[in-house]
């Protein structure tokens, strides 16, 4: 277990370096981007029943649009999302526990303000790494950051005991991604069952970022991952986004689930912060998400939906099947590459993490730069997500075009030979 105070700074710089080099290089020569972190457009189409709800006109006539609407976001959408959450996790959330936000990053920054502005200013946020430190770049305006990272032996997942040991009297909140980025492994039910009562007693918020929870590829024949009912606790704040789950990142929409005391209303708490700021999460996608949630509920309840020629189940199942196929294809290729070892098999999403044990390079960033220069391949070094650079882990995005993926993996293999 590593507990460090400055890892977030180094990590942010690394991620920036990776982005800047990949995209400035792109101007001069064609880079094969193997770590986009997001599927290529068109590879995993949304069902037609959902796409039709995103249209701005029907039969040449503009659809009635909402205008400003509710402070906490569309009420019909919040209602159906609460029903879906409760059906999935046996929780008892109500409409007072949900607020729409403009994506997870935006939601997180506002949560931070709700917790750390005022008497908690300058107190501590404990970050569970590895993670997407890029979205934590503004934390230090309001709070100190400590990071805790699990051991390599445990695929960098921390244990409940390690988390509890990392807390001190100054810790006011914990940030954890479930599943973790870059490994896309979930924390167990047991982990949450151990830490939540402890955090409740100490009045420490647990902020769970569920952005990676998309294209579930773990155990059981289910498309959506379930969390334990204990997740519905006064000190747990969940962030859910449509960015990856439904590949709707450009609409900037997600939601925050939290206790009423945190959530507040128009006049106080989190909803007031949202109301004072954006006023309402983007409305363009509301109808589409209502339709998605209705279909997810029907699938969960084994009911038939009422639309004609519905392609929701078939298209979503096809997308998941294809994602799994690309994951397995990447693993087969990586296994054949010299010096690739310790492939961490993800349980969700579209990225896979692995170690390159090549004596020529002392750090992941050195290998990243050489690979980009010599082979025009861009592969994200995991020191950009909080892992030690000497461990030599990389994150590959497999949810891309199959030909590009195979081409890139072949070039990587040749580079390593
Ligand atoms: C852990 C994590 N949180 C949040 C985000 C961004 O989510 P959003 O598009 O909803 O802001 C990402 C994007 O890669 C991520 O990896």
C-alpha cells in the first residue's frame, strides 16, 4: 500500500504530457491512438428506439422543448432513474435523493464545494488510486489530497483495512472509482459492507464515481452491475454518468445520489449549488434517458416494452458481445507479444491494463515516448493514472475499430521484439 501526498501532482502532469504529445504529434504524422479512453463513433450504435428520442424534429416539425425546467433536472427522468436504481440495488431512494448534473466531472467539482466550502475548507480528501486524477485537478483550491493505492499483488485494489488505516482526524471525504480506472475491477460487496458503517460513525463522506460502470463483462449473465443495498447510506454520495454506460458523453449528463441532508433543495445544499450555477443539467437527452431507463426496467422485470419493433435488447446485447470479443482479441494479441506480462482482465468498460517488462526502458513514460516516435503508436502510461512509472503498466482501449486495434497491436508487438 502506498500513501502519498504529491502523487496527484505528478500524475496530472504525466497525463497532460501523454495528451499533449499524442495530439500535437498527430498534426505532423498519423498516430494510431490505442488509448483513446472512449469508443470510436459508430462502433457500438445506440438502439434505434433511443436514437429516435434524440431527434430535434419529428416529421419536419420541431419537437416541444423544455426551456429552463427544474433546478435538480428533469423530474420525469429523475423519477424513472430512482425506480431503476431501487429495482437494481434493493435500495429505497426517493426523488429527494437525486440531482441531475452535467456529467461526472462537473458533478464531482460541485460535490467538493458542498463538502469543503465553509468549515471543512482545507481539510482532507483521501483519493483511492489508481484513478482518473485529471478530474481532481481543482481539488486543492478547497482541500488537501492524500492518495492510497493497493499493492501490485492485489492488482492495485485496496482492502477495507488499508482504506480505514489511511484515514486521519482531518479526512472529511474519500473519493473512489468503482470500477477502478484503469483496471476496471469492482470492489466487492464485502468491501463496502466493512467501510460504510465505519465512515458513517466518523461522519466521513464516501464519494463513489461509477463512470467506468459500463459494458459489464464480469460474472453472471447480466448487463448491469449491482451494488449492495447498504450503498444507500447517509454518508455515501454516488456519481452516475451516461458518458460511458450509454456512450452519450457529448450530452454531458449524469446524476448524483445522496442523502436528503446533503442534497438540500432550491434554498440550500447541493441542489442550491447546481441551481445557482447551471440551473439545470442539459435537457436535450432527457427523453432519451427516460426511454433507456424504461427499457432497462422492462428487461430487469422480464416484461415486454410497448414499442413496436423494439431493438433495445438486441442492440445492447450485440454491443456487449462485441466489446467482449474485442477484449478477448486484445488479450490474445498481447499474450503473443514479447515482454508483456500481468494482463489485468477488466470486469467492465473498454480498457485493458498490462505490464511491459522490457529491460531497455526504465519508466513507462520513456517507453511511451519511444513507441510514439518509432512506431507512431500512442499507448497511455499508467503513471498518468497514479501508478509508479517503474512498474511499467499501460492502458489500452479495445473498444475501437477492429482493424485499427489489430494493426496497432501488431505494431506494438514488432516494437517490443
Ligand atoms: C473515473 C472517471 N470519472 C469521470 C470521467 C468523466 O466522466 P464525465 O464524462 O461524466 O464527466 C472519466 C472519464 O474518463 C473517468 O474515467
